[in-house]
C-alpha cells in the first residue's frame, strides 16, 4: 500500500431526534491499495472510526437522524444555551 495522504476535517452535528449538538475533528488518511483501489480511513482522537458521512449516530440518544453542519456552527451557539 502506498504512503497515505493525510488531511484534517472538522464537522458539526445536530441530532434531529433529541437536539444534542457536538463537533468533531477528524484525521483522514487517503491511500491506494496494491490493486489500485482508493480508500479513506477516518481517525478521531487517534482511534480509527467509521466515516461520519456514512454512519453516524448521536452520542446522547444513540439515534438520529443527524444534520451535518460546517464546523463552528454548534460551538458558536453555546453561549446562548447557558
């Protein structure tokens, strides 16, 4: 397998079931295997995780659906929630 190209992306999430909101940063390693297939492996806090774009569930209620937003959208509303 070729050396991976690493990019960093952040997403904000809101659960449309319970209203919980959170943000997460991801390290995404893009690589090509020996048969030429491209793949992307997602890591959060150093642990490999499923892509938040294909499989995501709310850490508060375990459900969804989830709305994915630009990073900073959830954190920018926190002062108004307290």
